[in-house]
């Protein structure tokens, strides 16, 4: 084949070799196999977990009242003043009418009856004056509510009341009670902390210290053991490597047992309460912190260790002067991070008898007191957020 030349007599360049385009990754059989395997896993998982979007959409409106109550926690209650008065009546029969007791005059709100001699099932008029204005009240017969009433702008009311059907005869009592909000000096209604807020506040403080004590105990045990679980510290001989593997296995065992399981066991041993929660957090924290501390030690610079060993220092001196200065900042950071986790964990273990606010929360939820439960939930949120910012600030300053 003759060589092609240009008009100037030079040899022409050979034609370019076509570049073969790489196959897209989705065209390979491996991708297809993985896609089929993943799709199969999701289909099986969807069926085994009974996921039903229809049930979710259908039942979601039923939870509307719960959501509304959780968003309106019962932190405050209006401060109320209660006034009451009682008047005697005579339950008569066809053949017996006992005398009507005289009523002694007294200051304050008064109750009047259209008749003080009544029979079972009779309707009478109950009225009164001198009561708080625009207040709601309850009319009771022998401490059993039988009607409600509302006062007008002058503090008066009048209600028709049907006496209950009863076999009681003789002197009985009609009691009227009104509750009105207390107004402060500036004309604003006074409020006081609700019972749920007071109980939850004490419980959240207990939760914070529960997490603090559990974290402290886990640090006391995990910090020295972490040096035995660091490969760079325990290398060099069969015996030290055996100690290393035993320590890491110990950490893994404690870390793998869920805290809820531990607190149930501790509740059986020491009883339901905060002490069981402290022990559960401490036991699980030993495994978690031990692993973090050991990995921090394994990540240090070996230069200071070799320099200290070159001076003839023993293992204890090597740890004191070459290892600790490098790992203390990491230890502090991990400890505060773990305390943050333990505060959240303490709220959960309280649900199964570990004390703290979790125990209060589950009581409110069991009684369907959602607004009271919302108080505990929002306190947990506030404390977790405050702990997060505080621990972040401390780590920034110390690390």
C-alpha cells in the first residue's frame, strides 16, 4: 500500500485510533445483580414490617388532639380564688315534713332557694348574690354536683335545679362553689406553676445528676482500662497482647448490651429508682468510653513515646509523660460528649424504672394526660439543647 503524502511531499499523519467508550456502570451484570438483590430485600422488608401507607393516612387525623396537646404544655395554671356557701334544705315526704332549720346571717356570698322544703325529683330555683363577677361555679347536693352556674357582671346568678331522686329524708345540704381568677395590681391575671411543671422540674434535675453520676463512674473505670486496650501501649509480648484482647473484648461486651436491658436487671437487683439508672449508664458507659479512649491512645504520635523510652523510663513513666499529655484533650471531649448522650439516655431508661423524668413521663402518658406529658417532653428538649451548647463551649475552650 502506497504511503499517502501531502501536497508538499510530506508523509501524511496516520488516521486517529478510535477511543472505545467505557461501559456505563449500570450496564454491568454486577450492578444488575446488586439492584435485584437490594430490591428483593426492600420488598421482603416492606412485607415483614407490615408497612401500610393507607393505615397511616387513615389514622393520622386521630392523633390530631394528641399533637395539639403536646404543642400546648400545661406549664402554668391561672391562680384562682374559691368562694362557697351552703344552705340546708329539708327532704320531705307525703306523710312527714320535719322542721326547717333557721339560717344564721353571715357576711359574704349568699345562696337563696325558692323553697327549702323539697321532695325527691322536684325542681327549685337556686340563686345568689355577692359572688365573683363572671365566674363559673358548681351547685352540689350533699357534695355531689347536680348543676353548673355562671354569675353576671353584678356577681349574681339564678339557676333551675332538679333535685336528685333519693330516699333520703330530713335535713340535707345544697352547696354552691365559685372559682374566679386572681387579678394582679396591674390588672393582669395571675398564674402559678402547674403541678406537672413542679414535678417535672424536680425530675429533670434528678435526670441531670443521674447522668452525671453514671458518667463519672464509667470514666473512673474506663480511663485506666483504656490504656490496657490500646494496641500501641500493649504491644511487644504475648502476655501484653493477651491483656489487650481481653480488655477490648470486655469493652465490646459491655457496649453491646443495650442500656434498657441493663436497667431492667439493675432494677431487679437494687430496686426501681435512680440508683438502677446510674448503674445502667455506668456499665454501658464503661464499654463506650473505653473504646473511645483506647482509640484516642492508639492515634497519638509515637515520637514522644520513643523519646521517653530512650531515656530508660518504665511503662508507667512513659504513659505519664508521653501519652497523657496527648490524650487528655480527647478524653475531655469524649467525656462531655458521653455526658450529653447519657442525659438523653437517662430520660429513656426512666420509662422502665430507672428514675428521673422518664418515669414521670410514662406515668402521664399512661393516664393520657398529654398536656402534662408535654411539660416533661419540652423540659427534656430544653435540657438536651442546653447540654449540647454547654458541652460544645467547654470542648472549644479545653480542647
